[in-house]
C-alpha cells in the first residue's frame, strides 16, 4: 500500500498527520502541499467570522499570521546553519 498525504501548505492538521505516521513508523510515499490563493483565505475568514464572530475571527487570523511568520524565520535560520 502506498500513502500520499495531500494537505494545505502550513496546515497544522497536515503536520499532525505526518507526525503520527512518523511516530508509528508508517512510510509516506509522497507529500503534496497545496498553496492556497488569497481568495481562499478571504473565504475562510468570512466562514469563521460567521460562526464565531468578528473579534474571534481576527484573533485566529492574527494568531495564524504570527505563527507563519515565526515558522518561516526558524526555517530560514536552520537553512543557514
């Protein structure tokens, strides 16, 4: 059996799945990362805003931006070493 993981770039859920596979010594044959366009993020924000409110949606969006920014800095630092 071959396993292919298809996930959005930067997806926490996708990362959790990969970590679980690794923890159980399950080989992943391919990883496909999808880079979503800005329209996707706008639609997602509207959906979250509708379900949890504007303030919470802004909180989640800012939290994601900070997380992505810090993650990219760590990745760049590791590449330089």
